[in-house]
C-alpha cells in the first residue's frame, strides 16, 4: 500500500506540469491509469485526475509509481494529503467536509461570541523541511541516516 505522506507540494506541481505537457489522455495512458472523475484536483482553473497525479507525485517522492489498486483503500488519505499541501480537491473526502450553509441556522438566533484570536505562530511543517540526502547518490536518507544503496 502506498503512503502518500512523503509527497510534497512541489512533487504534485511537477506532476501537474507533466500532465499539461502530455495532455490528459497521454498522461493517463503513459502511467497506466483510466479517467476517474470521482477524485479530482482543482488547480488554476483546471481539473486533474487526482489518482494519476498522486501516483506520479509518489514516484517523484519515493521512486515507485503507486498503482491504481493502491487507491482503493487509501483514496481518502491521499486526498487529505493533497488538501494539507494546499490543493483544492473534489472527491469523497471533500464531500464530507462540505461547510454547513448559513440557511441551516435558525433565523433570529443569536450568534455565539467569538474568542479573541491569538497572534499566529510560525510552525514548521514536515513538508517545509527538506529531506536529508545521501552525498553520493542523492537519494533521501532513511531514519538511520545511512544510505541503503551506498553503504
């Protein structure tokens, strides 16, 4: 099963650029995917097949292309990762997170007072920290800090 946490925003943007160069049909065919309208990335006014984009981004991050079968059990996780990376997604996860409309509130009901906001603190996100690289082969190092390929 693919883990999508290693995918950064840049991996997704690079995959989208490849999609734009090859065209939708060529991109899907080249990576062994068929169109799946139920999960899409919305980026700069364009819609992209989320499964195929994520699979190619996974290959850029880990060196292994995620297969279509791997998305059967982990599509929600994958779409959540995309949302956390700042992308707008349309799919099963996005539907569950739809905001409640204001019309659902009782008319004339008083609004709850808002608590004052604290000053935002800058926290480093995992995707902001570049991975440690092997100085010989430039592969991402595992947690041990020793390259599996070179040592």
